[in-house]
């Protein structure tokens, strides 16, 4: 039996065989937010002995706002150097502002960050 998903993913960022997602869930009458990480590639590449002690799936502290969850993830990971897979319309303006302020928008490489610029509406898809 498939378990029903009780949360909403607002942002998904990919990396070499893994992902970072920021999620929200209604608890009582208040939304709560957190980020999770999944390290799929390591599970495929390492032996069970090598994986011992490595956390393939992690979950951050639960906070009261998307902005707080994003700040926690950004402090731990180079968010804007990774691959943007999905951004919910509810947080798109905030993420676009953060991306603009990161300096990555001015990258001279045609491909570096192009998925961020496309999904956030800064440029058309090639």
C-alpha cells in the first residue's frame, strides 16, 4: 500500500546523484518547513561497509518559514551552484531575489546556471 504524501515540496535542487528539497506541512493551523537531502549516487557506488556511518537521507530542523528553511540549506550547501529542478510559484519571487543577490545571475557561462535563469524567468530556454 502506498503511503499518502502529507507535505508539499516547494523547492527541489539536484546535484551529482542526489537532491535537496524544501518542504512544508500543515501542523495544526500553522505551516512548518524543513529541508531534506538524498544521496542516491553514494548508495549505488559504495559497498555496505563503505556506507557504514554515512547518512544518505537527512532532514533539517523544522522551522516556521520557508525563508528559514532556505537559509539553513544555503548555509550548509552551495545551493546556486547546483541544478534547479523545481520551484513552486509560491516561493518563486523569493528564490529569484536570492538568486539575483547571489551574483550567479551575472555568470558569463552560457550553461552554468542556465536552468536557474530559465525556471526563474530571467531568460528563455535554449
